[in-house]
C-alpha cells in the first residue's frame, strides 16, 4: 500500500466528516502557498537588505549631527515612521500615475507601473527610515572611551568607524533589529492589497475562489508563524554569539525570584548545551 | 489642493472614524494588557503560560491576517454556532467591530509586555510595605502600583499608541470607511490619488504629533518628584 495515498484518503474522510476546515483543499494548494511564502520572503529580505544599506550612512550623518543633512534626514524618517505603510504603498503604486510626466518617463513602463517594484520601493524606504533612527541611537551610545582608545591607537576617522564604532553599534542594535525584521515581515502582507500573490494574497485567492471563510487565512497564518519562529530563533542564536558578554549571569533583585530562577535555569541549560 | 478642500467633508468624517477606532481599540488593549501582564506575572504556572502564549501568538501573526480571519472567519463561525444552537440565525460583524476587536487584541499583547516591565520595575518592598500596613490588594494596586506603573510604562505606551494609530489604516482593506478608504475613493474619482495620499499622510502626522504632545504632558504629571538625569 502506498502510504502517501492513505494519508490523503485519511485527510479526505477527516475533512468531510469531522472537521469544519477542508484540509484536502489546503493540501492540494500547498504548492501555491510555498510560492506565496517565497514572494513574502523575497519582498521582506530585499527591502531589509537595501534599506539597511541606505540606513547606515544616514544613521552616521544623524549621529554626528551633520548640518543640513541631519535635519533633512530627520524629516524623511519622521514622515516615513509617522505614516502608515499602507498609505506609502498606495502613494507609490496608485499616486504616481497622477503625473503625466511620470507616466511618460522611461521609468514608468518597467518599474513604476509594476506593483512589485512599487511595493519594494515603499518597503525599502520605510524600513530604512526605522533602521536609521535606532542605528543612530546605537551609534550615539558608543562609550566615549572606545573612541578615545581608537584615536590613541592612531586610527583614522574612517578606520575608527569601520573597526570600532559600527561593529559595536550593530551589536547594540541587534535586539531592536530583530523587531524590525519581524515588523517588516508583518508589513509585507500589504503587498497583497496591490494584487501581489504573497502568502496572504494566496490565502485571499483561495478563499475567494472556493468561497471559504477560514482555510486560506489559517494556512497563511501558520506559514507566517513558522517564518517568525525561524527568524526569532536565528536572532536568539546571533544574540548568544554577539552579545554573550551582556547576558545576565545572576539576578538577585528580590521579588523577581521567579524570573531569576528561570534565567538561572536557562543559563544552566545553555551551559550544558555547550 | 483645491480638490482636497472640496472633499474636506468626507476626509474629516474619515478622520473621525479613524480616531474613534483608535481610541476604542486602545481602551480594549489596555484592559487586555493589564490582564495579560498579571497573567504573565502570576504565581500559577498554567496562567503564566497562557499569558506567554498570547503574546507569542500575536507577535508571530501579521495584523492584517488576523483582521481578515476575524472579519471573514468570525462571521461564518458565529453564524455556524447560531445555526447549531438555534439561538440566532445570521450575524453580521461590521468592519468597525472587527477592527476594534482585532486591533485591541493585537495591541493588548504589546501592552501586556509594557505593563509587565513596568510592574517589575516597582520595588517589591513597596508592595510588601503596603500589604503590611493593611492595604487590600485593590488598594495596593490603586495607590502604590498603578501611579508608578504609569510612569514606567509611559514611554513604551506612547510608542504602542503611535503604532496603533498607524495600524488603523489597515481596516480600509476590509472596507471600513476610515480616512484612508475615503481619501482613496475620492482620489480615484478625481484622478488625484497622489494629492489625497499626501493629505492622508499629513493627517496622520498631525494625529501623531498631537498625541506626542499630550502624552508628554501626562509624562510630566506622573514624573512629579522624580529627578531626571
């Protein structure tokens, strides 16, 4: 007997007789969901990559209060952090068509009339704005002694930035960055509102096609949860690797005994693992 | 610009919907956040675990997915329950209710993290002292815990509120006639979507700017007697 077949049959009878959710339909369309997951991941990581690259010089300019440049960047981050991502996506995808000069420009046909590009542009500018601000905070938090020591060793400003300030700022920004990655992933669902077939887009398509209420959304939800757990796990590992020196060894604040005990147990556990 | 002035009525209406949605969701999220925070700090293992599952779940599912699930799925679920029990036959969840429920549920999780941190920041000795002078648990909360909790929670609370205001834009996707929806339909019919979207961004910036100001005033009130570095 083919086990694959029997699993399918089991799913069929279970869906028909017991469950309010049609698992057969989900199983049949699983491939589409994987395609959707690929679109979601592609959008998220491309936006994060390009946005991160833009954010580094902007954060440096902000942290060192470069005249004219720093206030201008502040206006940009204020606008993009203070307005909904949905509106930003609409602005690029629907809004730019208002101007005939844009419609007639060489960029219109390949890029600005394409939802994928508009979404990528909006996501990138959005995540770059957020990243700039917390990276600025991390750079400003550099202990002065580190900079002095680097100067005393005769490092040039560029070397100082490259070897001392930025690596430590990245470390300090790591927990905030894990939030930013998850927020960008969560924000990427907006792509489905401008016709892209990301994970939520596939879920909406499935529900619309078969006139369903839960299946598509629940499946998309499971996929998102799995992705977030993987990201969280990856950052946990990264924090352990790069922020190991900051991990609490022992907590003795009275009243947090419960948490202290848990941390201690975790600590013990992780030491055992090593 | 003229066009936006012409359509000011529906933009103002939309803004009012957005604001009332945000305020109601905030109220719900504060209630859920307090429950969640005390659940996470509960001495009982099971309750603590439930609190943690709540925040973990919300952190891992995008808001729009949850909103659609509640709006479309919840409707069907309620109708099915009604059909099985025979208590009601068809129930319609409107977009506003679905929006409030979803946003309240989501931000309740973020609020419970905020409140949990704030409660932990209060020295345990103060609570013990309050108990020792004979205060009831309710009095301890009202007189000792709450005023300091607000102080510690305020920065993160402000942040949650600003994110919440921006998240209200998503209800336009399930068809609630909020600011974004109204501006979008106006922009579509006049072929001036860019101007209308810029106007929407302006309104959001005004809302966030004003609430920043307001919360800074609250902060000053609750920071009375604290020396700032």
